[in-house]
C-alpha cells in the first residue's frame, strides 16, 4: 500500500466492529491510501494505514482488512 493508491477493502472475519462499521459505512467507493502503514501507539502498536474517502479519514489496522481490488 503506497500513498495515493486507490483500493477496495473488505473486513476480515475476525475484524473489530469498528473496522467492520467503517468499511460498511464508507466502502461503497474506493479508499485512498493517505499514509502508508505504520505502527501507532493509539492503535496498541498495531500496523495501521490511514485511509481517506469522501467524508471520512481514519486509521484501520492492517490485520483486520483485506484488499479486494
């Protein structure tokens, strides 16, 4: 995942409700990779990626998402 990439996502089965909700709420269009994956203290040190869609910008843990396109 590189900055500027446009990707479609789906939540993995074991994903948190937060991740599932964000993808459900904003996943009808592609997400833009706004910042490449990095470890964040606010996400318990989990490797996460900053994604952007129209009307939303937020971090999702890499371990909870699957790129489908």
